[in-house]
C-alpha cells in the first residue's frame, strides 16, 4: 500500500520455521508464529487454512450476508478455534456438518471480539452470519458518488479490518487460500483479489447474478478484497489490464500503459510473477489510499490519473508488492517495514529502469526530506523500523516505514554492491515464498547468506541500528539529484521579488514542481502567493500531488483566495494522504482555518471512507 499508516502490535518473536521452498511448498501448517496482539487468534492450537465464502451483497441494508466455510489445521487435542470478529452478527455455526456452540467475547475498539467455536473433533466449520451496516472495511457508495451513477461497493482490509466482513483469523502471519461465490444486483460486476472463474456471472435469482473466484495461493487475510460496480476491462498487455467505470477506463488504460514493462523489469530482478494476471481496479474518489496491493487486482485511487503518466510510480509500488508483502509478508504489523520498505526500494528500481537514474535520484531526494522531517516530528519510539511496545497507528510515520526502510536497502546496496543484493533478494523471495517474515528472521537470513561472519562487513552495515534504533545510522548518505540543483536559485529569485514565470515550470517534471513548492518559504505575502497561483494555475492543476503541495502552502499562510480550491480539493476525493494533513493544517490556522475545515467536513464527510472519516473526526475534535 502506498503512503499509508499501519497498525502496530506489541510482540514477542520466536524464530519462524524456515522450511520454505521456491514454490512456497510444504510447510508445517502449525509452524510457530510470533505473538500478534492485533488478533485474538491462537494459531499454535488451531488455525484457518482456507476460507470459502458464499455471500450476497445487500445494497439496501448495506451488509454482506451468507456463510463462510473454514478449513482448519489443529492440534490433536484442540477443543476450539478462536477467530476475529468486529460487529459481525453470527446466526449459526456448524462443525463438521453438526450444530456446535460458539461464544463472542468482549469487544474492544478496533480489535473487535474473539469468536470462539467448539470444534468437536471437526476440521471444517461453517458460519452463517452478516456484516454490520457500519463495517469499517466496506464502503457502500450511492449512485451519486460514482462516475456511472450506479451503486458501488469496495473493501479495504489492511491492516485488521477484514474481520468486519469475514469471520476468520485476521493476522498477517496466518496465510489462507480462499474461494468465493458473490451474489450482486444485475448490471453490476464483481471483482476480487483472486482468479475470476465466471467473468460474466451466472443467474442467481430475480435481478441478481453470482460471480465465482479462486485464490489457490495462500495469502494473508488482509488481502482478501472485493469490488462491485459498473465495471469494464481494458487490456494493457498479455497479463495486465484495467478495471474501471466506463467513463474512466480509457484514461486509466492509457495511464497504466507501462504495466507490462514494469512486470518485465521486476521479474528480471526478483524472479517470476507468481500470481497469474496483474490487473488494477480504479476506484471512485473516496478510496482512502493511493493503492492497495491486493493480489491479482491492485486497487487504485483515481487521483493518480494526471493525464501524462507522471504519477505511475504508484502503480510500480503496488506491483512491487507482488514480491515484497504479498509473496513474503510481515508476520505481524510491528514489522510492516518488511512489506513497505522493501516495496519502496523495488519501486525505485523499477522506476530507474523505465524512466532513468535521475528520475530515481529525485524520488529518493524527496523521500530523504520526508525522513528528515519525521526525525523532528516523530517520537524516538516511532523512528524504529521494528516497532516495540504499543504504537498507535496514527502516530506512525510512513517516512519511517516506507522511506527509512528503502533507504536501509539502498545503503546495503551501496556497501555490498547492487549485483550481490539483487542476487540475495531474488533468493530471499524464492526461499520464503508464500510465508511470513519477521525482522529478526530477515536479519538472521541476511547475515547467513550475505555477511557470512565477515566482521568488517558487519561493522559497516550497522544492521541492528537500522532495525531497532531510532534515527538514521551514520552510514546513510543523502541522495544527490542534479535535477533539483537549480531550484533554490529560482526560489531565491522569486522571494527577492522576481516573477514566478522565471522558473522553467513547463519544462519541469512532477518531482521538480513538488520540490519547488515544498522548499518555498513557508510564510509568504498574499500578493506573492497570488502571483504564484496565477502563473501556474495551482488552484486547479490536474496533478493532485502538486496541487496538494500548493494548498498546504496556501493554508500555512491562511490564504483566503484559495479557500474555494481547498474546499473543492477536500470534497472531490478522499485519499487519506491528502485529506488528513490538510485538515490538520487548517485546524492550526485559528478561526479562519477551523471554520473552513468544519464547513467543508460537514458536507464532505459522507463521501469519505470510514477509515478517513474516523481520522478526521479525531482531528476536528481538538
């Protein structure tokens, strides 16, 4: 997932079983896992290995209803299995075909309640249930909220939200295969993070059609995902394509034209793509993140549709998750950097291969600046790659999980050599394919295969400092991007009274424009801001990343002429990366900002995903 916040957990980490094969082969189904305090599951006793869903999407009641059949691996003496459930309504449970007892324990915020089911010797359980109408993972959109003026539903399971619509063990270390039969209203298409078995659906009663899916590879449960809407598909290559609403799909296919090339680059570096197809689903604007790496079907925000392919690093990032995150997954959320840091590094390698070294250096320089900001704004506990203790999701910085993680791997690359690191990473993905990973296990594996008891190399790498200590170790080097060299001079000339048009804006790429706006003095006179906006049409510029940077500058100066643009930006999309910082900035600008924030939120909230709405609720509560 691109630029997002993960939920951390306190944990104790025993060594994981290392019996992976290059194809993700036989592994003890009850192999030890680290303690995951974000789940009620007790996988050392009994754990879910397969989920079979037979559900109906009830748009009137805004619930998913039906049954889930779970296959179980359990110790011989196991009496029960514990699942995760958050506001699910459980109607009936069977074990091995016979009615069995179950209890729902005390529910805790975010974590939900333990659903404990008596096994009675069975290794299959069937749960009849329905989700709550306020399930945090599901957003039910009205026709007015979509491009095609039809109903739409999508899920967002990461980190621990799939327990709001699927009763399973919702921990990233408990990998599960799944299949599904989903019934939806006639005229809507169902897509999932799985192989589509019935592309056109099949009759399922009056006014309804059923769609069937299969995911034979074991995945962490947060990657089970669904989308239902007026969707069409456009191929972008033999294995790649775009799903979107009809009025969006051609733009999306054009923007994603390089996906097949991205796959070729990633495969050449890190081994075969193991998921069959790679399609993307461009969602309505309320999707809360940049992207979500659901296997076979990445979910994407429409805010990346800049019209010039300038924001396709988002696609490269989500594709990279097909190796780091989906193939080898953090066993617990305290090790989220193993997903996101590795993926950000691979994203950079894909971008460098396709768009050149200077493009990659500029991206790294922007990330370096984000890290430096995080070191002054994030607590020392939140600056570690491996989190310790309870870390609140809202206090965790993507500049650490994503950017510091990628910087660590680039530092390793510089010290051991790119070829050596590439060889190691390819073997790493082979050895641990379809398996969970911890920081402790990764470092042990890296030392075994790369360091090899070389005391001098160990001293150079500072591995434990990177993983377990705050800050940035002394062996890190700031990236140098020649494309940014002239920007300070243009800023200096502007601040001295020169016209903004003196800067070669039309010849700059997105990152150079971002650098210009991000490094502009934070306090500027209104007249200078007016000149800047008029020169580059910043209130309406189509590139949402650049517009966000401009609006952040405008808010910091309480720039009233951009009030309508701020309100429009906050109302026309719901991407948390943009939404949360701007509301936070508005609330820090006194009466002007707070009034604008509350006025905007009053009508925009209904269009936000529950994840984003909950975050803004907290921001505006101050």
